C-alpha cells in the first residue's frame, strides 16, 4: 500500500475527521466504524476527547491518546475524498472569512471593550480565542452589522 502522510486533521461533528494529506487530497473519515470494530475506542464518543485529535509526528497517522490512534493507511483507505476542494481552497476560505477583533471593531463601528461585552453576553461568538485577540467568521459579524443597522422604510 502506498503511504500518503497526513498533513492536517480537524475534528468535525458526528465523529468525523477532515484529513488533509501531504499530496493535497482532502478526505472525510468516519470514526464510528472503528468504535464498532474496536470497543476500546468508545472513549472517543466523549466530545472533549474527540476534539484532542492531532497529527502524529512524521504524518504517520492521527492520535487522541497514546493508546487511541489511526494510521495514515487507514485514513487514506477508508476516508472519502472530497473532490473539487483543495488545500489551497481551504486556505483561501480562511483568509477571506476569518477575521480578528480589530476587523470586527471596524465592521461594527465599536470598541474592543464592546466586542468583549458582546462576547461575554453571547451576542457574538468567536470561533477561536487567542491570548490577545479573538477570531470570528466574517459572515456572523456582517449579519450582526446588518441586523443592528438602521434600515429605511420601503
């Protein structure tokens, strides 16, 4: 079997993984059949544990713990290729659609303090919180800007 190394892995809903291989191929891998075949993998039904998935050193597979892993061969053979979508497409999506707090302040015309308050009150939901900033989906922020903007009567 040809060995294609794993470049990146992202945990998705419904116990699926988005796996990007070094050759640029992107596949969806369903973890549920592993649990059916190997009961010791049932621990992965815990969403917090499932979210800990990472690429093994050298790209030889993915793992959640030293005991729970999947080889690059299994991911390649049993993953379903997402045709028409490339790694570059995903990077372009992130570059265009993920914005940080300073961009949000400009779009909503408000201060960082207001963004923090909106986040604490769960009016804005960051997709990732970093040490000095938060990341948001542009579409969420633009939707909020539209909803809060005064609209003329037609």
